[in-house]
């Protein structure tokens, strides 16, 4: 993986930091729909403790599938969120930051120019990552949610402009660490692009929803590299992990939460029937009623059914009864990678110092 760019002013802050102060790390994910920031400190168990989280729906990819370009309005919304993020990074004295951009900036003609503008106006150095790197980070962020007693898992990361699927082989894998990734696939369909391709009209209908499901199935169905795990899924010895705002919204609806609560959603198990029942509940009500749902809101009211359609398409092609909901993913994977890299670097420096000749060590 490429070395992560430092946060603005990080070198100076690292020198000025009190030796007893726990260092902060940051992960910033600028997606097609959301801008998300997570700042955390290392925890003794190899994990981390979140000290600040920020998320704003910016719809950077709005209209991109038609125009091929990021619009001025969309870039303005994203820039406002990025300026807030940059200020939080500075205030928390983050010593190491990795800031990534995904599908919208990958496919937009002016994506690279926007990245340069972000650097000039905020000091944040965004890196446009590949779909493969996006899939790898999503799996890394969800490792603690994998049921190691299963024979396989499929991590489904539904974004605004793309969906990444990662097939994880658990049969014979060690009980800890990252299990083998058998195959991965990225399709240029996310909740924003799918909703724009299939406008809802006056009301949601079952035939309209079915069209979205079939569109996604067409994009995934020809993929054959994961066929070695087909028997495991057919025997229901695998499970899904779904990570996206749309899937966590479905889970919140399933739980009948009065307001969204990450602690109650992240890590819960749902059956395939429960996922479909939640989607059916949303199909039966108006867009206004969906917006009034506390776990959906007006910003996701027109996107949540697109997310449900993507999840249903995956479940029809790769059937398994159990779905684990993840309110985590890319940012968590980035943070764990950053912390691991820094620990590895420290161990190497200690070994080098320990191997220095005595004369050099006393010089």
C-alpha cells in the first residue's frame, strides 16, 4: 500500500507533542455520496478508540453518470465538508492521516483537478484509490465481524457510485488475522447511480424495484472467479457482511429504533427474510414517509431502496440466510493499517538501533 500522506502540519505537531500524549490518527473517506472522517487513538488490544467522528452527505457524484463531470454545486458541498474535516484534523493534532477519494473522483473528467483544488484550499492531500484497494480496506475494517465458524463470508460495500464485493475463504483459515481473499469484484453501480438510472416517479412500485434488482444482477452475474465457493453458499455455510448507509438504515428500521444508534446496529445479525421485509416496508410507503423514518431521514429517502435493491440482488445470486450489518468499513480499515504501519516502523527502528556498533551507539 502507498505510504499515507501526513496530515497538514503533522511533522511539526509530532515534534511538539508531549511524550505522554496519546497520538491521534485520522481516516478520511470522500465518496460519491458521503464525506466521512474518523479520528482515533490506538487501544491496547490492537484496536482503537474513536475520539471524533464526522459525516456529511455531500452527493459529490450527483449527475455524474449523465455529464461525466463533477458539478460546481456538488464540489462546493464536498469542499465545505472537507474544510470542516481539515479543521478537526488540526484541532485534534492528528499525526498521521490517510485521505482517500473513491468512485466519483475515479470516473469524473475533472476528478483530478478537484483533488488539486482540495489540496490548495484545505491542505488535505486526497488519494484516489483503486476499486481493489477499496475492497481490501473494507474487508480490513470489518474483520471483527466475520464469523470464523463459517466456511466463507461475502463483504458487500455499497457506496454511492460503486459496489465492492469481496469473497473471503474461511475454511482452514487461522482464527485471527486477515483470512484469504478468494475473489473481489467492483461494479460501477451504487445507490446514487442506481437511483438516477431508475427515478422513482410519483411512488415506489414492486416492478420498479425489480428493475433495479435485475440491473444489479446483470452486472454481477457474469463474474466467475468466486465460483469455487458456490457450493459453500448453496449449502448455507457462508454469511454476508453488509456495509453501507442504506444497509444500516434497513437495520435501524428492522429494530424500530426511534433514532439511529450505532451501538445497536453495528454487528447485529439479520436474516435474508428480515432484510426483504424491511425493504417491503419501505416500498409500501411514500418518499415523504421514508424521509420521516428516524433511521433514514430526507437525505437518504430517495437512496435507501436503491441500497436495498443492491443487497437483494447479491442475496439472490449468492444466497445465505445470515447477514451481519456493519456500521464500519473503509475508515476503520485505514486506521488499522496506519496504526499497524507505525508500530512496524518503530520495531524496525528499535532493531536497527540495537544492531548498531558500540562506538557508533555512544557517539
